[in-house]
């Protein structure tokens, strides 16, 4: 009889291209945990014990859950430079509703240009982004006590709730800290139309701004991870280094190589160099730049880098990256929402056949699980890892 393999051991083996008992499965569950768990979005963001209880309930609904769980650090500082400021205090103009559709909605972003002059921001510092006339007006409605609480105390409360979850569920977290790939931060703070022009007229300045943002973003993620329990809480040693629209088809392969890749690689090197692991999450179809991404783990110890892909051809990714980088993905969101359990099962079977050989693969969703995904489809996904993923 084989010794029981823990969920963390299974995930750790995949990062290291080792074949243990089976392929790990880890849907990236975010708002769906609140929806199926029966709590409001406000409760999800501000009451971590309710979020972890809802997450545990969701795991039961979808057949036991995956081998790791997203601790939803999004709720602390989603795309914000203002520390642990919470959803309604960020410098970007995020809006939130208490309930899910049709009564409400999931959080939405209303773009405003915060960066007006690159040199001015880099000369005067990050405060020009925090306290800006185009910032969300909610920033200025908060008391000093609230700012201090969400910056220094709330992260500890949040970490305590997830530490308890890990112990009770015997399930590691997916990450301990999160950082945004700098090009995406520039996109949000500069605005899409302005950045498109900048890429054409002043690409060197865009690149300089990405470099300027990188260290602060990565160091903030280190702080998050330490508070979440890196070195003690399984999974908290992982930094989730993410971006949504920094690769094809949103930018050309040339722009990716010249303006995205340098700080992407440098950020991964910083993460690993400080003793953490890098979970690189990238939306879009990166099939055309896989030859660039094959250098993502270059010069680094094995087992330290994972690449989480959305629309990318996973069979091709396995061929190009499979012996270098652990792959994570990519059951389509549309399938989970509108497909059948049988269709989900068949898709997962094919993904496992394409990517599992030799280890280095975690069966997962493309980006996050939609809040309205069918529970029976998620259950089929979870079960497929045991049905087809035995080594």
C-alpha cells in the first residue's frame, strides 16, 4: 500500500517535475467561493473568517476541493499601490456591490489616468499616485484610524484566518503574497489609450517606469508572504506574480519582448533570489512568445517557477517549457459555465494526456473560476485528476 501523499507534497512534486501519485488539481477559486458559500461580496472582502468558512463550504459542494486554495489576497490590495488598503480605498477606481447579479455585480474597474507625467512621478515618488486628483474619491473619505488598521492590523487578522483554514482543511494556500507585472501597473495607472500612444512615441520612458515600479511591488509581496506565514504555512512561500493584458493578443510579441519581458524576468529572479517561489499568472494566448518564456527559469534552482496560462496552447507549452517550468491551466471558463460534466471531463482528460507526462503540470482553470460556474462541472474537473492523472 502506498504511503498517503499530502496535498502540499503533491503540489511540491509538480513544481519539481516529479511524478507522485497523481496530477494535482487546483481551480483558482475567487468570487465563486463567496457565491457558493452564501456570503456577500462585502463580507468576502472585510470578514476573513466568513470567507474561509465559505471556502470550506464551497470545497464540499464541488466534491472535496482541489489540492490548494486561493487565499484571495485580491481582497487586500487588488491592483493597488496603497498597501493593505482594502477594496474601497484603492487609488484605482474600483467599484463594488454587496451582492452578486442580478441584484448586484462583481467588482468593476473604472479607468482614470493617474500617471500624467512619468518623470514627475519618478522624481516626486509614489505619493503622487496615492494622493492624486484622479484617484478614487473613497480614498479621501477614510479616517486615519481606518488607514492604519487596514495597512498594519487587518493583514494579521486575515493571515490568522487562513492559517486556521490550512490546518483544518489540510490544504495549502496557493500563494502568500501577490505582485503585478509592472507593465500592467503602468497600463492601469496611465490608462489604456495613453499607454498605447506611449508605446509608440516614448517606449524608453515606459520601460523606465516599469523598472521604477518593480522593486516596490515585489518587496510589498514579500511583506505579504511573511505575514501570511511563509516558511510555516504551506504555500505561503509562493509569490503570485500576475498580469492580465501584457501578452498577445493584447500586445504584440515585439512589445512583449521589449517592454514586458525585462521586468517580468527580473521580478522572477528577485522572488526566487530571496527564497520564495514565483507563480507567474498570465492571461491571453502566449503561444507566440513561448520561445521567450522558456528563459523564465534560466539561472534559477529547479522547482521555483510555475507558469499559469489562460488561452495558451497547453500541448505546445508542454513541448517548449515542460522540462523547465511547471505548467498550470487551463480549463476554459466558458466550459465551466455553459458546458456539461461530460464535456468538462473530456477536456480535462485531454489536458492531462497533453501535459502530465514527466510531472510539472497542475490541472487548473484558465484565470479564475467564474463566480457562476456550474458546481457539477467543477466537481467533474476535480474528479478527473484521480480518474486520468495517475502516474
